[in-house]
């Protein structure tokens, strides 16, 4: 297959996911071209991207006739839908989470309804909102995220690796850690290559994302690095992981003090490997392509 992938920007979780997907797609013999709205096209907003993205995709399709166009966010899919759909039968989109803003909620809903079964979601909240979507989780690279030899964990340390914003409950977590007498360590926006070192230094990892989160990869990163205590919630992928979960914000301190040690790395299922996720994605595309061919015949 020849695959064209569009994403907003390389830094962050989506960029990490795309790099891993591309690596696995290419391992499986597929040709992949990536275009980032920010780095490659120099565009920072949806409004300014609509016609440039439409023109860019038409240009690339004319040259290479890609089998699949995979937009990694509703804002990358929208330009291929408005004012009328382009390459509709080849266009798939991945939704990481649900939008919170009024306008973005409406636009995401429009994209989701139009794409229907050509929508891919990474977690239960999005699947619940868009029942026709295909649920394929993100993965974790356990060869990169792993226990590091000679690295000692800091006693009574609690780590937090989300943006310091209210939606990630940063202030509540920080206050609870300080009240519990533990040492608080926070990291955000660092090179992904440095993250295993962060996870290998802490005894407890905590992430409490908003309820509309699609996946929350940092839990899997901490598990793969052997963090002995992990605290979270049922948001995103949390309901499928054996981590300690808080019931309300008042119980954060209690969870920090009473969380139990587990060998999480051993508990990571093969279903969370990038290889498996890439195969599931390719199989989905091949299956739907086959169904389309049979309908035409």
C-alpha cells in the first residue's frame, strides 16, 4: 500500500505515534509519505489550512495516487471534507480524544459523521461518541521505554508528565503530593528520548487526565519503564489498565500514600505493541478496500 499521513505537528504524543506507525508500516513493506501542517507547510491554524491542504493533497495524489490518506486529527480531515469531500473512499481519520471547545466540538462531530466507518479512534470515550468508528489503540515501544541499568529511583518521589494545566489537574496533584510529604517531580515538553530517564527515577507516577481523553500514553510509558506504583483514573485507556485509580480528587493524597507496588512491565499485553496496532490498521484498510471492490463488481 501507498499511504499518505497528515498531522498537525511532530512534537507531542501524536508525532510520537505517527513515527512509530510509519516505522511499522514500512517494516511491513508499505510506502509512507508524511506531511505536517506546522513544520512542512508553515500553517498554524485550521482556517488558514483548508485550501492549502486540499491543494497539497490533490497535488500529491496526482503524482503518486496513494491508496490511503490518513489524517491524524479532525482538523486535518476537515480540509478534505469542506466545502466538498475529496478522495472520500481513500480518506481515513484518527481521533485521539474528544474536543472540549464549542466550535471544535461541532466540527469534530461533522467530520466523525461524514467519515463514519472510516474513522479510527484510540479509546473508549471516542468510540462511545462515534459508535461507527474502528477502535485501534496506540502502542508502546518497550525497547525504548524500559528499566535502565544503574538508575536508582528517588525515595518517596512522585512524578507527573502532563501539561501543567487545570485540565490535567496539575495543581490538585501537586498539592496532594506535597501534603503527603512526598517529593514532586514534573516534566513536560521534553525530547521523548529523555522520558525513559524520568520514569526510571520515580517511585510513583500519577496522571489524571480529563474525562474526554482518548488514550493517555504516559501510563503505558511508565509501565514499560518499570515504575512500581502508578495512579490514574478510568479516563482514556485507564479503564483497561491495572493501575491504582482514584474515585474523586479528594482521594489523590490517599492513593499516593496507599498505592501498591506491581510489576507493570510484565502486565503490558502484546495488544499494546506498535507492531500489532499497525497490522490492525492495515488489515482494516485492506478489508474495507476489499468490501468496496466487491460492491463495485
